[in-house]
């Protein structure tokens, strides 16, 4: 028996204070990733999670990737909302005095607490490696934790080449999950080009850089050949950036795999891109369908569009050459023996084609701007479509620079429509010949267009080549890669065929609605999309990824160039010196006997 007298004061002093307990809990929390437990929810509405008292609500953000670890399966989820809650409604009406740290600690985590809303996306049963769509929910009090690197890798897989469903697929590193900088999120490039895809975001969010990043992956792994309509001269050769003075274009990264074509040779050479070919189009090559998409840009009425078709039926390939020739129009017609009058010019042309004279006069005024397009010639100097096809068939990616015409939406739409219609036609013919084993299938082609809503407007998308390509999926080995800031302007049917959507910040509710149309759990993702950072964050969903994910996008910088195989001159010089040194004999070598 101890001689030390019993002291209740000593026992009381040994009890840790609330501050000490919180410190202990924080230290323990550093070794666990547990956030809280499931307290409610449903498959359609998502899950509600009560956060543990020592989890800082301020450290959580919508878009984070978490896992609910059930008894028999793990549920992969995304945080779609963060909220405050309490057990007593009077807390909101009569907030307690929390200037006392002791009282604040009592309230925090007991009477008041934080909650997050989760959108379940995938499920993985214990003992199995396959991830499946979610068809149920975890039970009450299932622990929820931040996803580990291993769990993210299980869903998206490592970067590189691997077998999927018996086929070889290439997985491209696109970025990292929020707050998990060391984890790589990959997307399946084969699935990316299998259907039309798009990069969306408001102006200034970095759509072009992200699009160039994805195109570089496609080019490096040779999963498809690309035709890029480079409206602002940003894809082929170096362009400006907010972070650094200049960034490399695709031809500088892949000098042997990318060729630059141009509509404006002077502009391209002034910027140092040294184009491989200058595209020109003959008036005699232009068909009414090439101009019909310009109705909105040129403000053409229905009678004027009808007059274009009437002129084409009357004069064939020479219709536009003649119609833009003042001398030809003025001298058209002559003496009419039936009336005994001399009828010439637009009046005679109108009577001959069954059109109104005023309609033809207005149409000629609308076409005046075409006289300023230097790439339009009375007669084509070369077969530009055939030249592009030869490059594409050889596996060479083509970037078409618009030079000074990039600021003219009419020129962009005219050229993109003209070339795409004819190239698609040749792909259809080659694909159909391959069915009869007369030739191999054409190399998959991805056509990149900017300002896509102008090509895919609901009023015209059903009758345009771009709407046709989007609806065909990959029937003829041609898909679209669209870059746009107004997805709400794209026809809903076409939008539903966009397989993979990479979306940066959008603040227009209609644009957000358009991007998430037809997506399971779209309501939960709406808040995620509206709260992305203004740059370098994107929500990726659709055909090329197993589940929607928010990423901090990969930088398009020197490290990326190296990953694509670019080596700087200094490094090449060092390698050359090392090789020369290896080839030289040692100093003591005196030669062979």
C-alpha cells in the first residue's frame, strides 16, 4: 500500500484539457485521410456526409475526389457541395458567444458541424479490380476519406500504353486531381478520337492551350491524323502566352509529323512559320453548299440563297466567276426578238434565271467582300484538297493558318466548310471501297474547328457537313474536335453526340446546361463547373474517362515539350560531345600493328 496520500486535485490535473485533446486529435488526423461518415442520401440525389469535428471545412472544395469505403465495396465520389449545419435551429437565430475558446470547442463538431454533398460515380467491389457504374449507395455511417493515389490509379490507370478489352490503348496524362498534385489523371486517346470531342470555356480560360495539349498527345501516339483550322495562328508555330513570352507550336514539337499550310503566305513567313504550301481556291470550284453556311454572316435572305442555286444550275462551275465579273454581267443578254427590245445586264440575267433583279443586285453587293480574299482566284492554281489529302494519307498532320483572314469569320467558315466537305467526301469513298477489300481503311481523321457554334447552330446544323460528321460518330473514320466558348449555341442533337467534353470555367447558365446535357448526375456537377478557377482547371467527362473528374491541367511548358520528345540545343550539344568522345580512341592508343 502506497504511503502517498490520495489527492483528487492531482487526478483532476492529470485530465487533458480540451485544447490538448484537440491537438492530439489533429496529430492523429495527420496519419489518416478520413473526412466523415455518410448520414443520408440516395442514388439519384447523392450522399450527405457529416464531417468529423477536426476536419477543416475550409480545406475542402467542390470537385475533390473522395471514396466512401463500405463493407463490401468502395464508392468513388466527387464533392459537389459544401455546407454548414447544426443540431439546434436556435443556433442560427441566437449565435452563442464563442469568444471563449472552451465554449467554441464545445459547439464546434457537436452542436455545429460541416457537411459535404457527394455525387457517387463508380463502384469497385472488394477483391475485384473492375470499376462499374454506381447502382446502389453505401449504408449509414460508412466512412468517407480522401481518395488515395493507389485508388485514383485503379480508376484511371497509369500513363502510357496498355491493353483494354484486348486492344492496345494509349493513356495520356492530362492533369492532377484537386489537392493531389503528384497523382496523374489520364484519358484514353483512342476513345477520345473515336467520337467527336470538345474543349469548352469562357474567353481567357486557356482553351487553346488545353486543346493544343490534347492534340499533341494524339500526334505523339499516332492514334489519328489531324486537320486543324487555325483561326488565330496559334497551333502550328509559336504563339504568345500570359506566363511566358512565347510557347512552341505543334510543328516545333513534332517537326517531322506536322506541316503548316496557309491562306496568307506573307503573314505566315513574317511570323517565321515557313509554310509548306499556300492554299488557294478557284471561283470555279465553289458550289452553293459552300456558301450556304455564310447566310448568317453575309445576311443572305432565303430568296438570295435560292438565287445562288439558280445561278449554279444555269451556268455550272462558271457561275461565280461570271457573277462577280462586272463586264460579263453588264454585257449579259442582248436583243429580244419577241419584244423587240434590247435587254441586258442584271435584268436579262434575272429573267433568264427566274430571279428578281433586286435579289441579284443585293446578292452581288453581299459578295463584294469576297473580292478582298487573296486566296480566292478566278481559277485555282493547284488542287489544294488533293494536296491536303496526300499529306493526311501519309500520316502528316496539317495545320491551316489563316493569317490576316483569321479575324474574318466569313473567310474562316467559307474555307473550313469548302475543304471539309470535299475531304469528308473522299473519306466516305475510301471507307466504302475498303468494305469491298479494294483498299485499306483511311487513317482516322480529327478535324479541329474554333467558333464551333457558328458551324453547328441549331438552324443549320442538320444540313451542314459538320453536323453530319458529329452525328456519324466514326462511321467514316472522321470526327470533330471543337473548341468553343458558347456551347449553348450548338445544336442540342449535335451536342449529345460529343463523346468527350473537357470544360473549363463557364459562367453563363445556358452554357453550363448545354455542356452537362445528357450527363448522369449533371445537377451535382453544375456547382462544380461554376466554381472552377479562371485558368488551368477543367472538368473532364465522357467517353475518354471512366468517370467525371476535375483536374488541375498539365502545363504547356518546357517540361511538357521534353515529355513529347523535344530536346533543347544545349542538351543536343552535350549528347553530341559525349558521342564524339566515345568514338575517339584513348590517348595511349598507338594504332594497330
